[in-house]
C-alpha cells in the first residue's frame, strides 16, 4: 500500500521520515532487455579467466541496464527521474525536488531494494529510500531488476531492485569535465568530474551543487486561479571520491569510495493546507572499500562499508525539531569459483551491525544481521540455469530461507525464453519493531513466492533491428506488514495482517534504424500492467478484499523516440500512467511528455555538449501523489565541457 | 403578622431557592494544577474525578500514550500541531476559571456521574475546540484538509454528538453541536468555534453517563482525519429531586402536572388572589421564555422544547421559583 504516504502521515509529526547518452549502443541495450545478459554471456570466451559476476546477472529475471552513455542524458537528475522515464517502476513523486519512492511490480515502497556496488542502501529504520537523493552523476551503470531477488539482495528485494554501480577506471592521464545548468523556478546546478590515473593508482572526484526555488505556478483545480508554490526551496551538495589502487598489474585491486551528500529541502504545503514552514535536512556519509583478487579459477572479493545517515525535521509553526539517525557497518566476503567449462559457483558471507536513534524509540536500538548466500550457475551453449539460496539471521532469529531458480534458453537465433521461480522476504523495519507507540518487536517478516516467464524476439530488419519482449509474472506475499488499528486498540501498530496477490505483464518493443549515413532513429514502447490486490479485508485502514493496492497503477505506457543527426540528438518521450487509489481521494490518470535536445562535439582531447530539456512538454495538469501539486511546462538547459590529457 | 409571614416566606424562598438552584457546577478546579500544566495520566486511578463527575483516562506508560480525558490549564492558543494538544482555543477555562478538560475522542469519550449523582440530569456544559484541531481545520496540515478545501466552498463540518447512558442502555436522543461548520452557501458564515460555548443537554434527561462522539467531513481510509480533540468545562448538573422536597414550608405554590406536556396549572395558596399573580419562566440556561399574554392560573407548554424550566411566581409580597419539566 502507500507505505511511504502512511508513514508520512503518522511519523511526520514525530519524526520526519511518520516520514535515472543516447548513442547507438545505449538504445540497443535498452531495447534488447531480456537478451542483454545472454548476449554478453555468449560472447565471453570460455577460456576467459575472469569469472562472470554471477549474482548480478540473475538468470530468468528481467533486467534493464543503462550504461554511462545513456545515463549521460540524466546527469543533472536523480535516479527518480531516470526510473520515471526509463523503467516500468512506478515512481511516486511528491513534487519538484521532493521525496520520491517507487513501486516495482505492484509492490510497496519498502519492497524495492537499492544496491550500491552490491551494498544495500535502504534505510533500516524505514526500509525504503528517497530516490530523489540518488544523483545520477555518481552512478556509472544503472540496472533495473524487475521482480527483485531476496536470495541475492536480502530483505526488501521483493518487487524489484535497483543496482547502482561504479566502475573502476584505469585510463591513465587527466580528464576534467564541468557542467553548468540553469532552469525554471530558480534551478541551478553546477557539477564537475576530475579523473587522474597512473599505472598503479587512479582517482576520481565528482562533485555537484544544486539549488532551486521550486516556486512554480499551479492551480488546485481547473476552476481555481493559479497560485505560486511556497516553502519549496532546495539546496543540495555532494561529492563522490574514489581511489583505485592496483599495486601489480594482474594482482589485487582495491577501490575506496566516499560519498558525502547534504540536502536541505523546505516542505511545501499540500493543496489542502494553507501554509507550511516545515523543512528537512538529509545528511549522509557512505564509505566503502572493495578489495578484489582474481586467481586462475576463482575470484575473491572483500567488501566493507560504513554508512552514517541522518534526517532532521523542523517546523517553526508547530515547534517541532527532531533528528533521526542511523549508522551501519557491514562486511561481506565473496568467493566465486569456476568449475570446468560450464559451472560457476559463488558463496557470500555478509554481516552488518546497525545502530539507530530517534526520539520515538526512547533509547537507541541495535540490529545485527548475518547472511549466507550461495549460487550455482550452469551455462551451456544455449541454456543458462541458476540456482541460489540465502540463509539469514536478524538479531539471532532466522528469517525464511529464500531459494530461487531461473533459466534462460536460446530457442533460435532470434528468440529466447526465460523463467524464474523465487521465494521472497522482507524483514520488519526498525520503525515497525520499536516505534512508540505501536512498535512490535515480534513481527514476522513478510514472505511469499513469485513466478515469472518471459520471451524475447530480436532480429535484424533492413538497416537496423527490432526487438520484442513480453514477461508475465505472479507473486503472492503473505504476512504483509500493515500499520493498522484493531477495534478497541488505542493506536496504530504494525501487524502481519495483509496478503497481496500480484499479477501482471510487461511488454517492450524496440525498433532502430540508421538512415542517410549520418542519421539514426530509435523507437521504444513499453507497457506495464499490474494487478496487485489485497486478498484480505482490513478495518482501519479501510481496505476491501480484492481491491488494488493504494498507489499502484494498473497500466503504464511509455514511448520514446530518439533521433540522431550528425551531432544533434533529439528525444521525444511520452508516458501515460493510469489512475491510482489514494488515501483520501483517487488520483486521476495523467499523460506526461518530455522533449530533450543535445548537441555534442567531440575532439580528440576535448568535448562540448549543450542540452535543453522541456519537462511536462504538453503542460499537463496532474498530480502523482494526492494533494501535492506538480509544475506545468518548464525548462532546463546547460552546457558541459571537458578536457582530457 | 405580616412581618412574620414575610420572614416565613423568605425562609421558605431561601429553601426553595437553594433546592432549585441546587444544581451543581463541576468546575474542574480541584486538581490544583501548577500553571501551564497538562495532566494526562490519572494513574493509579482510571479517571479524573471532580465532584460527582468522573472523566476516564488511560495512560500507557510503555508508549507514553494517553486516551480518554486529560486535565489542562495551558494557555497556548497560537501554536498549531499535535504538540499543542493540551490547549483550548479559548485560552483558559470557561467562566473565568483556569482549568478545563481535554478529550481525545477518536473512539468516543465517556463522562460518568458517580455514586449518588447517577441519574442526575446534565443540564449542560461549556465546549470549545482544542488548538490542535482548530488549526488543523483552519489551515490544514500534512494529513487533514483545510476546511473549505482549496476553493473555500467544500461543505466541511466537525460535529460533536452527545448521548446518554441510563441503566446501561444508550438512549436514542442526541444533542448535536457543530464545533466547525463550513456548510453554508455564504462562506462568510463559515465558522470554527473558538470561545467557550454553552450547550444545553437537559433534553437528554436523567443519565448515568454521557457519550461524546466526533464526526467530520474529512474522512479517509484511516477514518477521521480531523484531530479527534475537544475541550469541556463548567459542567452543570441537576440532581434527582422530587417535587415535594423542593417546596418545603411556606405557602404552597405548586404546578401541576409536573412534568407536563400540554398545559400547566398553577395552584395558589388560598389567600393569594389569582389576579395578583404574575409569572415569569426561565429555561435551563437562564433565558427568559416568552409567556405571551399574562397567564392567570394556567399556561400552555405545548410548543415549548422539552427540558427543565424555572417558573417564578410573583405576588405583591413574595416570589417563589418552582422547577418545571416539559416532556413529550
């Protein structure tokens, strides 16, 4: 259900938390979604010593990947914007620059896992993440996994997973790039990337600063006059510093990363609120160290990370000032081994320790998790099969064992079939367990099974190719945690009372053609259909059996047309999102369009890029979350210049 | 002789007056709160008791969560939000007093009459909005809508309904009081109650306890979005008294039938002439009731509202006040 909206309702007063480069290769990957993994797998030479990263390439699961060329279109944006335009995930945006949460395959916002180089980023207190706080600038590869994989990624990977990866860059020499953007409503962004590499080490620094007034005009209803949004200012800075060490050319590598980010946002009033003086500051420090050593038949990886994140909520009107913070330390050891020509296996041991503090907990609380994951993959000429499983203990209690099995088979040179069966779980969050009033330390994890089957067809056509894919899925989760109020109960508390059955279809069509030597055109159309229903009635919140979950649209359609002519690229994007059931009212369906232009010149040692975006190109009047206004047509433009030596 | 009669009448009038004005006013001042205090924990008791009135309270120490009633004398009428759940919008207690009671009535709130007071009639009490609820209705907050909505025309309301329990049975009658009413076509008439307002509950009759429930037009999947708070003070009770006790000694003015529904007759003492009598009637809140033409020995009550009235009978020499109950 609308977990995040609910949490906002109840936690907001007490604790702010109550509270995504269009080149030929890029669109090709976007289009050949189901085929991407198999392609790369089949292209790998069997005598290649580097084993494939098995966990990140789940067999039978639908994964859509965007590499840095595609992501270059979104360098001024957050992961929320990318997911909005480039995936079937439904993104609940609370406004320009505001909170954004996702629903993947009809799941709740705490059922999408987010992994940064394999490390889970969801807040242990809330179980979810604000996607508007993930700058695309800090990401080199982005992968959207539909259906998630609790085996691979642990708690919360039920509806889907978003994988954010940084690649190690060993290119020698210096490269520098700066980017400056300006846009409507006082939007300004400045960012820079500096890279320097030598034979045995390299460093990469990316930083950005952004601010916006977000005082856009809107009408609460078509019959009412326009007015300006108030108290919506945003100010954000961040830096991602990476250091790569490689003492010997074929030896071990060490990647050290520090991600620091500070975001100040004023929280604007809703349409049914006269004024707001609320504001929130999200501060985070994420550090990680990855050590990797490849041997003849195996690869060792050790990962360690420390996250320190806090949210401070202030409201001068109601005199609130609360700070919620958590610190997590985690370590992971991974061994990947190749057995013979066809078999790979991976074993991962993961331990984490979290401490969280918020006034509502009373004292700070601690959570310890230990997990053991193992996967085996058999890869033949035309078939790939993966079996994996995860055993996990949270504070000494074992969570359900989550196995999964998936297969991908190449039926013909053009067609591929894939299928997957998996068990999922989502552990109760720290808020579910310790919040006062209501927290229930003995909550059971949500769990259930999912099945999916898909087919992809791709063939060359005239001067390009066409790709079609369709995936049907079904998922049943029980012991779903819902904050509810029983008869005679004084307050809300989380209970394992809901049961949700989800079924749906994802269809993708991609077409690309070259023309007139200098031109390329690509068209991609996607359709996501999700029926995610409550199987059991609930009294408060009022839920009838058989009704669609809150904030899960039944239909989403996306279409994108990309045209390149010489140095100019144009994208026209259009999407339709069906109506959703909100907590107080229904949110109408809406259509949103975007136009983007990019002009790029590359020389041997320099590059220049100009971009222009027209957001909400058709000036639609819409809301995504009830009572939260969205802006009409607005613009962003900028310039990027770079040198490399 | 005349002085003696006068004296007798004065004594009897005093007795009558005392008996008739022997309504109790529960002013909630017995808690002796230090200034700016919010008392939301009645433990080890389960209710706050003031005179014959008990206001149930339940406090959960593990979660620091209270429900039922709380006693308060805080005066912050400016701060919105749940942190100011303790304040009445009037800024202090009713009728110049300092202390008042705050109710959290999401599932309804009960006011009990204790021991011998059970069966009394609650004549009425003063009611006002709690600051948290007031500002939530006036300005909206993250969860509840501003009354009137974005256009100002939404017909919103926040309604307090009072019913009574007698001998374990919930009576069918109810008294409705709008704590906020935005249903008017003319938006300038929209209001949210901010001052202490007296509501007359005498029509509910004899009660062992009262049940207060809140309803609002702002309802979502979690039920009512408007904060379920209101404040009360100065509860007026009329104890159960038989007519005979009320009139003790002195010349026997009396009214019959009593209770009455159609016509009331005045029985005068033999020595008082009918034409020397004038009659004034007051309702339970002290407002004068029009008598039309000067009545002599009887008057009609068929178009009076049910409830308790005070009939003041004047002769040249004396005044007597007799309670009269009108029923249907």
